[in-house]
C-alpha cells in the first residue's frame, strides 16, 4: 500500500508540474494580449487625436477659401466684373468700339480665380470625407480587435481558473496520500516491533522444533507399544530399515525416562 501511494504521488506530481507549465503559458498569452490591447488603444487614441487636428485644419482651410471666394465673388459682382453666363452656342458680346467705354476689368481672369477656389474647396471636402471614412474604419477595426482580444482574455482566464482548481485537487490528493502513507508506516513499524519482540520465542521454537518432533514420535510410539502389550500382543517383527526408531525403542526410551 505504501508503494502504491508513492507511485500515485509520483504520477500526481508529474501532472501538477504539467498543469503549472500550462498555467504559466496561458498567463503569458493573457499578458501578451493585454499588452496588444493597450498598445492598440494608445495608437487608436493617437490616430483619433491626429484625425481631429487634421479635421480642424481642413475645416479651417475650407472655410477660409470659401470666405475668400465669397468676398471675391461679391466684389466682382458689385463692380460688374463678372462674365455673364452665355447660352450655349452664343458668342460673347463684342468689346467696346472705342477707349471711351468704361473698363470692365479682367472678367475672364476673375471667373478663373473663382473656379480655382471652387476646385480647392472640392478637393478639401473630398480629403475630409476620405479622412472621415478612414477614421470610422479604423475605429470599427479597433473595436472588433478589442472585443475579440477581451473575449480571448476571458476564455484564457477561465481556463487558468479551471487548471488551478484541478491543481488544487491533485495537491490535496498528494497531501492525503502522504498522510495515509505516514499512517501505514506507523502501522508497519508496529508490526515490525511485534515481529522483533516475538523473534526470541520464534527462534526458540525454530531451533528446538526437530528435537520436539522426535520426542513426540517417541512418545506416540511408546503409547502404541504399551497399548499392544496390554492387549496381549508381542513384538517379534524385524526392524524396519526405513524407520529412524526400531520396534521397542520407544518402550526402552519410556523405561529409561521412568
């Protein structure tokens, strides 16, 4: 029983070491995942801050260009410097015949400037829309990553908790086995002491057993011979070579004892 408990504890100890190694591995995975989430969170916050700063700059630029366009457009309109939109297929009005006509300004240039400002506003608007779409996608990707990572951490944490429970059960079993083995050892010591205490008597019987058996045979033989004589029998048989004692030996030994 002690050997069986020792073997059981050896197996349990090996299993406990495997569980400990697995717990260490899972805790390392948890720590790595938590670090990844922390790094991703920091990066996401930095990206969002950069996006908001860029959005402010783009909005300011767009508003500035739009204001400039509005001011120029009003100026050209108020001073009659704008080209009138011509119907399709119609030629523009002819220039003044003499230098006496009032100056109309570079109306084609004014129109070109306003068109360029409209293009700038459109480009800034497109850039803002693109940046917003990228920001929204980055935020969505981060939320997916964070959710999956947190689920993985939760799963690993539950596995570690379960492994720690199994480890505790096996360690308790080892403790029980050690206590049971100690009890058995005490019982074995008691038995060994009993054997040691009985050894002198056992040795006496072991040493004297052959002579006691021989004397017992002599005694039985004598009783048998006495019964035969009392019954009127006689002993004329030849000695039996297979017998250690011959007929009459027991009687002689018995007479000698008397």
